[in-house]
C-alpha cells in the first residue's frame, strides 16, 4: 500500500512538473520566495490594527507569531525525523523532471505549504467576521504550495500533508485562543 502511494506521488509530481514551460519559470520562481509575499503580511498586520482595539490586535499578532514559530519548528523536526529526499535530489525521478531549484535539505513535509496554510487559516478565522473578502487570502498558500511542485522540490504528498498539518495547527491555535479569551 505504501509503495503504491509513493509511486503515485512520484508519477503525479512528474506529470505536474512536466506541464511547466520556460515562459512560466520566472513567475513560479518569484511566487516561491517568501519576500514576494511581504506586502500580504503587512496587509494582515494592518487589518488586525484597523479591525480590533490595539490590545486585541496585539494579542492576535502574538498568537500568529507563536503559530509561525510552532509550525516552523514542527516542520523542521519532522523533516529530520522522516528524512525523505527531495525529488530534485532523488536519482529515480530527477532526470525525468524540470528542476529550477535544488535545495539539499529534506522534503517531508513542505514548510512552504504548512506555514502558508497555518498563517492563512488563522488569519482567516480571526478576521472572517470583520472582512467579507477574507477567503481571497487563500490564493497565497495555494500558489505558494503549487510553486513547490512546479520547481520540483516537493512531492504532492509533501505539499498536501504540509497544508493539512498547517491548517489543523491553525485551527487548534484558534480554538485555544477562543477558549482562553472567552472562558465559560
């Protein structure tokens, strides 16, 4: 069963990765860099400051910061524990795919997917009652995560698990925040 799942993972990556063309390489290489998204992060902070009293805004920003450190630490720990080789470094697939980046650390699970979905889910949950268009925030983690497949640095399962772990951890942080800030 696991062998079939990993084979599906490789085949799906090869299919998706080989859909890429040189005309889109610059776009996906830009999308994958965290600095590209700094204006979005500034928007998140600005929205907290505008939509909540300063004390509540600072608490929410603190919660978000704690979540970022938690998901980053968890992701790094899991990568070291699992030790899954990135597709760009895997000789069984790297000669069959387009590679634009070649990081050398481990692959499972995707830090880009986990952190972007964690941040977005928490920001969405904290702002959804104040901003009707908050669902648009999810464009970021979707593009950010897909860039990892396009570049050949993660398998689909790395990205899917990363997104699920990030979203779940954000939900857990949100529920804990609500419980602690509004005790019964």
